[in-house]
C-alpha cells in the first residue's frame, strides 16, 4: 500500500523522465518506472528493483489515474529524498503534461521540454524543506507551465482552484495550511506579517531545517508571509466568484506591484457589490413579527453603524480622496504644489528654507514647540507640569499618558498643541508637520456581530459621507434595513428628513450613547431618535437587538491600527476587507453552532 502512495507522489517525475518513445497519457500509465524514481522507491521501502517493477506493473493503473492519494513525506524520509536522485523532499510540477493553449497550439502533443530548479518550501508541520519545481516549455506557442500558473506573452494565468503550495518568490513556496495559520493569527490576534515570520522562524519545526549544499537560506521573511496571504485571498476570491474567471497577473515586475491591479479590482467589487455576508440574516439580527393568528406580517432587520479610528496615509488637502504616489508623501499629485506651503493650518505662505513654517513668529514658535514635543525630556517635564507640584509624592503614575502625550512619532504634530504653558489661555495655532491620515473607518454591523460593509471617511465623519455609504451598501431595492442604529443619528435624521430613501428607515441612537451622550434638552433627538419610541425594538421589557454591537466590534477592528497605519491605500483596503471576510466566516459558524440559523434566503 505504501508503494502506491509514494509512487502517486512521484507521478510527475515518472512522466518527465520517460524516454521520447514511451507511450502514455492521462489515463494510461507508462509501462516502466524511470531509473531515478525506482531508486528512490527502493531506498524508502527497502525493496529490490525487480520488486519495484513488479509492484508498478500491478498497481500502476491505480496510481496513474488518481485513485491513490499521494502520501505526505515523513521526517525519516526527508534525508533519503534529499540525498537521492530526486534531491528534493517535495517535488512540484505543472498539473498537466500537455499544452492547454487552445488558441495557438495543438493540445494533443505532450510537452517534452522540461527544466528543474531548486526551491525552499515552508510547511506547517515540517518547517522549511528543500524542494524542486519543474517547468514545462511548449516550443510551439512559447507558453511556459509552472506549478501554480502558466505564462504567455508577459501574463501569468493561474490554474483553477487553490494549490497545496503557493509560490511567493522565485525560489520560495508556502504551504497553504501554513498561510491559513498565519491568516488566522492575523484575524484573531492582530499578528503582523513581521511577527508571523518571526514566530515561525523561532518555532521548533524550523530549528532542524538545515540541509547541506542547499543554495538558499531557510529563513521566512515578512514579504513572503504578506504575499502568500494576498495570493491565497485572491485565489479564494476567484473560487468563490467563478464567473470572474481565473486570476491573471503581470509576469514582470516586483511582487508588490504585480498584485496591485488584482487587489484594486477586488477592492472595487467589495465597495460596489459588498461583503459575501451582505444579505445575511439570523435570529439575532432579524425578527419576524406575527399577527394574532401567528402568520408573519412584518420583518425587522437591523444594522448598527459606528466609526473606528483607523487610517492610512492620505493627501493633506482636507477631504481629498486621491491616492498618494508614495506613503511618505504629504500631498497627492493634484496638490503637490502645496508641498512648499507653511505647515500651519490656514496659512498659505511659503515656508522658509530649512524650516517647515513661514517667517511669522507664532508659526516658528509652533514648529519649535512641536519638535521639542518629540523629545523624552519634554514629555517628562510636561507631565510634571500637569500635576502642578514641585515633586512627585509617589513613583507610581497618577494618570496614564494619553496617545497625544506619549506619541514619539512625527505625526503627533498633526494634532493641536499649545505654543506655551498648557494652562495659559491663548489661541491655539494648529499645524500639520507630519503626514495626514484618513479620518476613520465606518462599519455597518448586524446585531449578531456580522460586519456588512466598511468605508473610509476623509477629513471628518461627516453626515454626507455616512449617507453616501448607507445608500451605496443598500442600493438594491428591498435590501434596506428597517432600523439603523448610529450614535449621531440626531444629526443624520435632520439631514435626511426629506430624503425618500430614508422614509421607511428608523434612525434610533443606540441605547448606550443615548443614555450617556445625548442631552435631554435636545427635543428633536428625544422625539425622533429615542430607541424607546420605536415599540418594534422592544419585546416586553427587553430590547430585541444588541445595539451596542458596533462598539464591541470596534474593539476587535481597532486592533489593526498599528498594522495598517503605514499601508498603501490599496493594500489597506484589501487587508481590512479580507480580515472582515474571515471574521464573518468564523462568526457564521459560531452562530450556526448556537442555533441562530444564519441564512441568505430572500424573504418577502
């Protein structure tokens, strides 16, 4: 039996090493084993060459037609494989022997030109393993076939499905299960790609991953983790949306630029079509109200909206949505001419050479103050000054420093600060010496915890941006929720009071914010946004839905702040959408186990 599973693993090696006169195809195996594979099987199984040939004669048909699954290589076999004729613990090949370019090639001919190269394969259970990849070259149409994709006229075309090993660099492959483990750590533990690579390199599996005479270092890099995650996500997206076709990427250029166009296309679909869970409903986020006879007469589907302070570098021109050419830039190409302006907000004077501000004394004083703010001694003195005492009575901190006080990054200068003593009453001068970041991410969340959609707000969390977000997500007729909880619904309700789109949508403030943040003297808010004024939201003396779910979701979503803050905008959107998709997938399974009956059925 083990002969069959090992032979199935070397199926492509058997085919490639056959003489030109050998007759075989996808259904008929070669009559004989090649010398290299026979030697490997004999060494691993401790059998003679005659026994190997006899076993192949009996079992070759089952092995060749895929009725026997390839066996996973065991630790004890790795050294034998590396030192043997194949010289690799894992051998990767194209999935077919024939050219599949049916436009300009005769697909009946078997490709005979093959070339092997050494690679490193990072696996979940065995650490880094030495391997080989075989590529096939069709001389007729000049198509090259690799393990993951084929190349033709400067374009990579990935085969359908998701391979077991994904290529992330010229000589580097990652096992799919390993990438899935990294993705799970990112989703649930906010682990960065750098930390994923560091933990893997420090794992026990990697301590023994040293093989003599191998030309590459066995050290996983953060770029490998990042590119593997992006590629796996793109391939999964194509499997789930088969009508889009196979994944196609440029064959030239750096990997980070090669993936850019595919990420932009997926980002656009996420913004226009929405997350896969857009039409989700379950017993925790939707109620069907029956009449006296028990027949359903009304549907109550609820969504909760809130913003969380996560952003990416953006143009410093207020509200500009154009992408930066580099994350280190302050302005986009459209507003590049403003780069020489004084950094004080509202000042259009040209900055003086060697400074970031103009010659106005208050502005120069502001610059000096903000530069001093980045020094540790200044922070300690400022903290002592806040206590207004000559000496501390205790070495224990009285109050935690806020983000504004403790930040050592240059972006602290984008916030307000006094130019003198913090307790002197004087007009504040605001300056933006660092880069601007987008204002926040707006989330739409079902009361059950499923995240419906996400959008980026620029400049501020303005009602206009929020309204556009809601209309974009629920653009399909009948998809609108009956109620939208939002902590600023009193402002939103005033803005949309004459908008027919919101005519049948209730806009209550969530219970927590209504009790703690909204004044009783605000008659409009008390009349139109009090959740108690909507009897459909009550079941006797209990609330039907968890209106604070967005605040709870923000705790999870906010964990990605440090990971995303330096990302280029396309990677930023792709990463957060993918984290939401994976979190939703876990949440749906949790709801199913809890008996909430998650579904996507279209209800009347």
